[in-house]
């Protein structure tokens, strides 16, 4: 007697949200302003403006840029703003901060673009593993976004989930 094998996971009403698909594929690079400092201590406006004018900003095309100063130096705020003005139109994205800050900003922007209505009253599984690492703060952020709309939220894979939230009856 042969019984047909039924894939109950595929037939379920579960909606999977894979945060890995939200990761921007662009290269991540660091622009360290320390290379523009006079004697590694201070930014000289005239020299910096000349550098900014002559630098090939097109090398950042499509890249995600973290702007930092890795040394204890006197760097006026306007210098970072000037760098941003030059990265605009070339870089995909840029932030003041390290690579972790860049990754967080990229993920927050991606999560903000998620159409939350796709998950209204749905049983959502936030995919928990994949080939690319997804930072923990992304899971917390997506939970914050899903809680007001989802009927239930689970973590893991549709075949093996950890229940996290179930909307109270009548809510």
C-alpha cells in the first residue's frame, strides 16, 4: 500500500520573512579620515578641500561606505559633511560610523521598506538561518515592525519553529 507523502509545510498558511534577502549586496568599505590629517593630529581646511576636489569619488560607485576617524584627532563636523556631499551620487549608502554601524543602517533602511501589509493577520516565520549572517538587531527591529500586524510570529524554519508571539483573541 503506497500513501502519497503530503508536504504540510508547503500547504500551511505560514508566511516566511527571510531577512537575509534584505541584505544589500554592495561592497562595504571604510573611509578613514585619518589619512587626511596633518601630522596625524589635525585637519587643515585648505589641504582637505584640495584633496576632496581632486579625489576620484567614482571609485565608491555602488559601494556602502562607513566614514570614520580611527585616531584621536581634531576633526570638525563640517569635514564629515563635506565627505558625504562627495559620496552622494556615487556610493549606494554612507554613514558616519564603523562597519557595524553601516550594516545596521543598511538593514534598518531595508526593513523600513518592507510592506507590512503583506503580513497583516498572517502567521509569520522569520527565517533563522541561511548562508549570510544577519545581525541580531535586525531580528529585533523586524519583530517591532511585525508585532502590531501579525497574527503570530515564529522564528526558525517552517518545518521547525520557535513560537514567539500570538495575538490575543479579540485583539
